[in-house]
C-alpha cells in the first residue's frame, strides 16, 4: 500500500532523527496527527518500530538519505 505525501514527509523527518514533537512543529500539525501518520506508516510497511520503518523505506527505495 502506497504512502501518502504527508506520510512520506513524516517518514523523511523520522529518517533524519526528528522526534514526533519536532515533526509536528516542522509540518505545522499536531503531535497526535503525527502519531496517527506514524501508525499508518507502520501498518503500510508492516513494521513495529521507527528504525524498522526507516530501514524498510530505504531498502524499498521509498526514501533516500
């Protein structure tokens, strides 16, 4: 399942090491919205952790560092 543009933005910031609070600030959205996006990213990539999500996304060519 493809990630939305917003999920990709969140994922890129996660890959850069940003915490949910920083992601929320950067994207001008609430921290709870960030958490929702992170949950969706985990489901779509079939992972349970931020590190796994970033690793999977890099391996699949979804994001680049």
